């Protein structure tokens, strides 16, 4: 009978040592995740700049198209801008 109780104790010891390794493994995973987050942030930053540049190009094209399609509105907008610039004071 003592032998049967010895086996669970050995298992308990192995589980206890595995439990001690768990924080180390968790720290290693967290370090890897942090490194991956840094790479993702750099890639996403470059991707964000690329998307922003694309958006601004399309916005500029849309404004030019609107000016060509609605010349009266474009002329009025130019006149308002000129008036703003004339009345601006430093």
C-alpha cells in the first residue's frame, strides 16, 4: 500500500516543478509577444502612412474633379479664398 501512495507523490513533485517553470515560460512568451507587437506597430505605422497618402491623393483628385464639373462653385470658392487672404492680418 505505501507504494501506491508514493506514485501520486512523485506526480505531485513533477507537477510542482512544472508549476515553477510556468512563470518562466509565461515570461518568455510575453517577451516574444512584446517583440512581435513592436514589429507589428512598425509595419502598421508604415501601412497607415501608405493608406493616408493614398487617401490624400484620392481626395485631391476628387476636389479637382469637382472643380472641373462645377466651375461656378469653384470660382466662388476661389473668390472667397482671395477675400480671406486679403483681409487676413498678422
